[in-house]
């Protein structure tokens, strides 16, 4: 079993993901082999919150060109974590707004 720090890799800080923080929805970049149950346990352990549900999606790599050379960026997995109504917010995202 992986550690919580190995499952939750980084927060996703985009304009769209920051709009979800008002509804207690937080977006993270997670390990590709992590399941929804693993992600839920990792977020609850790292941030001391209660998770209601987890939505995951695989993000394909984008085509990038550099002169005549082209290739794809790395693919990754994204998780949108929704907290329960009585749960506290994640302070890391509160400072970003």
C-alpha cells in the first residue's frame, strides 16, 4: 500500500478548479494507479477532512511541437474530491483565492 503523499501528487490550481472550492470541491493530480478508495483515504489523512465522493478522470497528453520536432506531454490522472457539508475546508486552497 502506498503512502498518502505518494497518492496525492499535487493540487490543480486552475481558474475552473478554484471555482469549485466554493462548493467544497477540490482538484488534485493523483497517482495513475490510485483508486477512488485510495484517494479518499489519502485526502482524509492528509487534510483531516471528511470526503463525500471522489470523481476521477485520465487526462491524455497533449501534442506539443518544438520546431520540426513534435511529441506528447505526459498523461496523468485527475481527481475531484467533494467534501461533506459538515467537514471543514482545506486551508491550502483558501489562501489561493
